[in-house]
């Protein structure tokens, strides 16, 4: 068999694998959307669940998911990107760096249920906060930090290679080079890491069961406070997210149409993840073009 024929065969195999992955994803998304039916109804998206009755909505859970996303990213993005900058630009090879990398790899391999139990012991019991949105956001941040750190480090290293020496040679300081040259070039890759983190926040259930709780009180938006439990914006109230609600519906069957509501909620979750991914990629491209001077 000639080398040219081998190359064609393996190229075909790789194309087939890629096509299979794409088809599998389309089939999965299509199945969820079809079984979800009319999930886009305003009464379902913004309505409140009805205890023991059919026809409830997912309004509180949907709001909690977005609010959890925002709070978790506010916590994890500065730490993750900052750790990536330190590892890529400031850290020196040695025992300390090896310990840091070992810690990151260990955290990345932790199961989410273990992080949830850690959050229960530390963020729920030791702090005396109880089941709160802040406890859930901190637990999710622990899960997301390793991946976000590695993505940021790799993006900064890749962006620094062609421009770092030129910037320093023109008289810029190291921090000026990082802030005005390297970070803008690394933004698309860093945004990819943030997208992955956001997807995990939307889909995570195990860690939130033990930290954010499984109750979603009716939200009344006439009260803005970050600490009063009656406020929908409070960080110190229980916050059942959409993924936790889907699990509870399938596990407890507390309403007659639990399967239908779970299917609709799953469709909403998929659509929201898709919208967030597409929007973030478009935004990242626009930001990169604005820094690169492209139109």
C-alpha cells in the first residue's frame, strides 16, 4: 500500500470521526428540542412552579441560573486570568511552581460531588451561611478555576511569543506589555475558557445540591438587596438552578407532568448554552478586531 493511499484512508477516517461527532451533537440537540415541545411559551419561561399541580413554570430557576452564572464568573474570572498571567509571565521554574501546578491538576481532577461536599462543610456549615447562592457560586468557582487558569496561561503564552520581545525592546514595562499587548491578543482564547466555565455553571447540579439548595422562593423584584433573603438579588438566599430543578423533577416526581416540565427545562438549558456560546464567540472576535485595528 502506497503512502499516498494510506494518507487518503486516514484522512477519510478523521473526516468520518468529525462528521460523527457533529451528527451526534445535532441529533442530541434535536431530540432535546423536539421532546421539549413548546418550551418557549412566556408562561413557562417566566411562570412560577406549582407545587403538586401540573402546568408550572421555571421563572425562578431560570433567573437563579443566570444570577449564579454572573456571580460565579465575577469570582472566578479575575482569579483564573490572574493565575494564568502569573504562571505564564512571572513564575519561575522551581519547587514552588511544581507545587502550584500539582495543586491545579489535583483540583481539576476532583469530582463535582466532592467539591459539593467540601462546599457543604466550608461554605454552608463552617460559615453558618446555610444553603445560599453565594455558597453555590464559591463551589462552582472551585470547579472552574483550574480549567480557566490553564486556558488563560496557554493563551497568554501563545500571544506573547511574537510580540513580547518587540514591546519590551520599544521601552514598555512588563506590566504594560501584558496589559496593552499580550492580553488583547489573548482575549479570544481566554473567552473560550470563560465559555467552557459558563457552560459548566449552567449544567452543574451535583455541587449545587449541597451548597445552593433545592428551593426557589417566588421572586419579587420590588426589593433590591444583596443580603436580605426576601430580595431576588440576595446572595444569602437559597437558589435552586435550572439543572438542579431538572434533576429534582426526574428524581422526586413532585408534579403530575414532571417529565414534560423536565424536557422543556432541558430544552431551555440547551438553547441558553448555545446562545451564550455563539454570543461570546462573536463578542470575542469583535474585541480582537478592535484591538488589532481590523474592520
